[in-house]
C-alpha cells in the first residue's frame, strides 16, 4: 500500500529526514510518534505528495501501487485529490461555507456533479452523526463537530489512504476519544489505510502498529 525507501529531506542545511524506510499494508492503522522535530510531519507530507524528497538520492515512494517518483506536479495534484485524504490538527474548514459545502469541495475539484457530491457528503455526515448540522458554518459547531466535518471532507473522494497530523491535538479528552474510535469504525466500514502522526499515547496504543521517529529516522 505505502512503500518508501531511502527518503531524505533537507530544509536549508538541516537534514530533516535521513534515509527513511517505511512499509504500510492496506487497511492498517499506523501511528507515528516521537519528539517534536523528529521529522514526523515532514514524512507525512512527503507520503501525501504535499512535499518532495531529495531528488539527488536514489529513493522509492509508492502509494496504492503507484510510483510517485516521476509524476509531474499536475499528476501529483490529481493523485492527491483522488487517492489521499488529509486530516489536520486545526480542521482548516472554510469559515464562509456550511459543513455540507466544506465537505463537497474536494469532490468539486475532482469534477463531480453538485448532486453526486452533495449526496455523498450527506451520507458521510449522517454516518458521522452530523445530519442535523449540515447547514451550519464552522463557527456554529463545536471543536469535535468541526473535526468530524474535516473527516467527512477527507473521505468524500473515497481515498485509499487517510493521513492525519495530530488529529486530536486541538480537542478535549472526550472528543479526542470519540475521534480515535471513529478512525477504527471508518477502517472497518471503508477499508482505508490510516497513517496518524500523534503525541497522544492513547491513540498510539490503539493503532495496529506504532513507529517511533527520532532525529529524522524510524528507530
């Protein structure tokens, strides 16, 4: 499902990733833990094609059996929209749009019809217990509700991989617990692969596997 070999990344003179090797199977929920500055988010961004590894190194990177190494920026953008869903610590919902409209945005980017996008968005929001909130804007939702809208947005295009960066870092303990349990329900229902960067020990314990990063390497 996800294979990376010899991934290096520099920011200026600082080597953030030092030859990372990683293999994650389809349907796995994998937590990546480690101190701040270990390279966790950078690795997640490279897997998600938001950033690129050092080209001068002989590396491999594939997601869903598709090699990403030689894809153009346009091809990477299309791949990202169709194969990968992102969940961030700060939900990054657009404040001027309703929950339904926020969820539909990736589907519109993928050129799906308004009817198809809204039907899928309503289905996901119902699954997440938000049917009664679809016409509310983000500032009218609780933190937990906002994050569930972000989860629905990540799922709208049926991605094979969900990448989550500190997804519960901005939530109270009860909302965080509910979100963590939701990931496993989603995996069981939709079969996605989850890669979670987290400092939350409870979430890491729940994962199928936990990988620890330190100083730019998986140890």
